[in-house]
């Protein structure tokens, strides 16, 4: 995961996807359960951002998706109420679900 921590705080690179159905967009609760976020996660070093979205959607939601294009780049300071967290490079891709993975119900 691309994360840098020091005495000033934490910097992370997160990639997320936008999955839209009509006028609805899919969000999920973060691990703490105190915020709604776009599905995604942290990139590994040398992992293309499109691959991150595909991997995270399969791991977290059981959806196989195809990335169609870059949607937005977002920078967050004090993300999730954490005063020392700087989240950058959150590249959102517009995605569409191809199929639900058979092992997921």
C-alpha cells in the first residue's frame, strides 16, 4: 500500500470507483462505520490505478468491473475526521459491473 507516515501525520494514495445505475451511485461504509465512501482502496507500488479499482471491487463487493475512464482526482485534508491524515490522488474511475462473482451472495 502506498502510505507514508511520519511525526506530522499520514499520507495515503487511494483509488476508488464510481459505479452508477441510473441516477444512483454505489457507496459503502468505511471500516470504522462512521463515513460513506466510494468503493476502493490503497494502491500498491507499481500497480496501475485501473487494476486497483478492478481488484478492490472484486475483493470488497464481489463485482467484476471494467474501467472506462478517469472521472476525478480528489485531495482530502483531515480525511474522515483524522486531523493528521492527508489523502491524495484519489482517482475515481467510472465503472460498470460486468457480473457478480459466483462466490458472493
